[in-house]
């Protein structure tokens, strides 16, 4: 009898809790105190407890329902990710439950528990920025995939746009058009997207034997047009031979273009301008239209959703996946496109 495998009742007895509480603790369910959960896990380890796979299968019967948990539903970067994910889930006839944590960790935990109560088969966690985030405080007993904001735990599976590649693409394009005096007007340095893009820009510039124009202190600022205008005016005044500016976002890019025009220079003949994010309202409304790096967010959402389905099916992956981005060339860096569109109108 002493060699019989430990049962859930044995674990509950050793931890001094009920069988129901022991089951919840081992399955990562809510409504279990931290002390009880630790006691159950310690007892399970000491008794070498192994859950009955058949019982677990019954407990986790598939519902063909996926939870999508976002930090900020109104964020313009989140919406294309959700659309891409929904397309992928819809292709497999899966139902989707959407929950918005409104950038609150407490609300995130409550929304997660609500999704688990509805017995979702997996959860897609969509961040509001690309800054790495902490993993879920209570590990759910279903697969979780993070998208846009990667988990800081490398054991988790995360999908994010390749912002370093985006910076490289911007430089490669400008150099290919003959630009060598290139400056950058970036966003806030608290955002990993801004730092990663700068890292890619700096690496590509070094590979071409070029140096960024402007002092390091002028690089980072706000994500708005006002900062784009302010920083660009200083760049143009101090470095009149500058022939290209990389803007940390399309918003900043619009401000950069204003400053270039106000200085009496022509875009792109005298100064080329390139942005990031490819937000259609900003890039297509600019004159000339703004060249930008598209983060391929809809594809990012689709890939993350497909990976979640694969994980649910037992194909486990781990680590951070950086999805490629795409250069969209317009008139702010290519004079031929300005002429063709002007002629068409």
C-alpha cells in the first residue's frame, strides 16, 4: 500500500485543506489564498503527486472558446491586432470572448478569472505598448500567448513587431536614395519601441560608415507633432546640410515635415522624411505623402492567434517571436512619387 501513488485526497490531507481547495490550487484557479496554495504545492511536491491525466482531460474538456484580454481596447495599435487574431480564430470556427483590462493589473486579474470561469481553451493577451510586461500573476491552467507587449518570462510565448529591423529599414532606404546626413527625432525613451528603433538606426548607420546628425540629447522627446517641429527646427538650424530626418512615429513625422517646409527647404529634394507605424490618416494626409514603416500588426495578431491554437493542440513553443515589418515608400523620400501623384490630380 505504501507504494501506491499519492491521490488528490492525500495532498489535501497533508496540506490541511479540502479536496476542492487542493484541486483549485493545483489547477491555478481563483479563490484560493496564497498560504493554502503554497501548502498544497508543497504537499504535492513532497508526496510526488502526479495528476490523473484522464481526470484532467475531463476537467479541461474543449469548449472551442478563446479569450482575448487587452490592456486598452481604444488603443489604435491594439485594434488591427485584434482583427488579425479574430480572423485566425474565425477560420477555425472558434468563439472569441473579448475582455478589456483598461491598463489595470487588478482588472486584468479579474477579467482573466472571468474568462477562465467561462472555460476558455486559451488566452491571447494583447499589450498597449511593446514594453515587456510581467507574466500573469496567477498562471492559468490554459495556454497563454502574449502579443505586442512580450512577457518578461522567456518560458512564455510572445509575439512583437521587430522594431530594430524597422530602424534598419529606414536607414537602408534613405542611404539607397543618396542620403548621408541623416538625423533622428524620436519618441519617449521610456518606450522600448523608441529605443529599439534607435538601436536599429545606429547599427545600420555604422555599417554604412555614417554618423547620426545631431547631439544625443536631441534624440528623444514626445510622441507628437509639436515635438517633431521643435526638434527639427533645432536640427535644421544647427546642421543646415542635413538631408534626411527619421521620425520616431508618423505623428512626429508630420511635425518634422512642417519644420522642413518652414525653413524654406523642399521635401524630398532637400530633406527626405520617413516615419514609423504607417497610420493611414497621417501618412496619406501629409503633403507630400509620408514614407513610413508598417508594423504589420494585423499579421502579428493572426500569427499569435494561430500559435495559441497550436499550443492548445499540444504544439508548445516558447520565447519571443519578432515579426518582420515593411517599408512603404511615398513622396516624402521619393520625388518621382510626388510628381506622379501631382500629375494624376
